[in-house]
């Protein structure tokens, strides 16, 4: 089997960054949920029922994010020939740190007014949007495009034999 395009020390650092970034992502999602409940007049501790449609959409999103998390932590891109771009550290660092980078970018856009709650909502929202875009849209699309390359297809066929 061909060696990985990311060495073990880099993979370890990327794994740690990914865990911290995912924890930040979950914290942002939780903050938005609690704030939304508070604005709707509910207490933060109130457990509310969801309709069947909302439950299925929520389950789908949770499954997609869990797939992205496991995909990033396990390091599915192990061979250079099959993943010449997305298997490199230059791609994986922005991928795993997307929530952190998005929150930093959002924080730099905030003006100096003193609406702390509004700033936190903006940062959390931008974090969720950027993470969804990177983990659920761009990364699978990039992987799909890479796997459509003839070199990637032939290498995979050889590896699967």
C-alpha cells in the first residue's frame, strides 16, 4: 500500500485540532439553540417536542455532521494517488479547523458596538454556515472530483484487487 501523504505527527496534530474545532462547532450550535428558545419565550431547560418533519431533518443533519467528523478524525484519505489534493496537509488543515477559522473571521468583521449577544450570535451563525459549507458541500465535492480522475480510478481498482 502506498504511504500516506500526511505523516503521523501531522495527523496527530490535525486530529487534535479537529476535536477542538468540532467541540467549538457544537458549542456554537448549542448557543444558537438556547438563544432561539429564549427568544421564543421558553426557558433554557424546557424540553420541547418536535414534529415528525423536524425530527427527520434534525436526524439527517446530525448524521451528516457525524459522518464528516468521523471522516475527518479517521483520515480516510490515505493514499496520494487516489487523493492528490485532499490527502495533503495543506488541504486538511483548513478542513479540520474550519469552525475555528470561521469564528475568527466573523469576529474580525464585528464593529465595536457593545451588543455582546448580537456579536456572539453572528459568530456562531457564521461558524455554522462555514462549517456546513466546508464539511458537507465542498469536501465531498472535492473528493468526488478527485475520484473521477483517471489516475485515481486506476489506482483504486488496483488497490481493491
